[in-house]
């Protein structure tokens, strides 16, 4: 049996984002690396990274 290796995402550090309007919390585990920061939209606004 052969095992196929998959490419890892450019960043493996998890980041959390929170919506300031509805308080939804999102954990991003993998990033594509096409941009320095990701923008996740919730309630029509960009979610802010949790520090």
C-alpha cells in the first residue's frame, strides 16, 4: 500500500476570529498563503483576530 503525501498549508498556526456584532468565534486552521492576512466576513463586517 502506498501513501500519498499531501501539501501542507503555508501556515499551520491556528488563528481565531470573532464577530463584533453577533460574537461568533471562528478558528482557522489552514491558510492558503496567497495573502498575509485573511478576511472573514460575518454580519457584513470583517471579523477581527482574537489576540
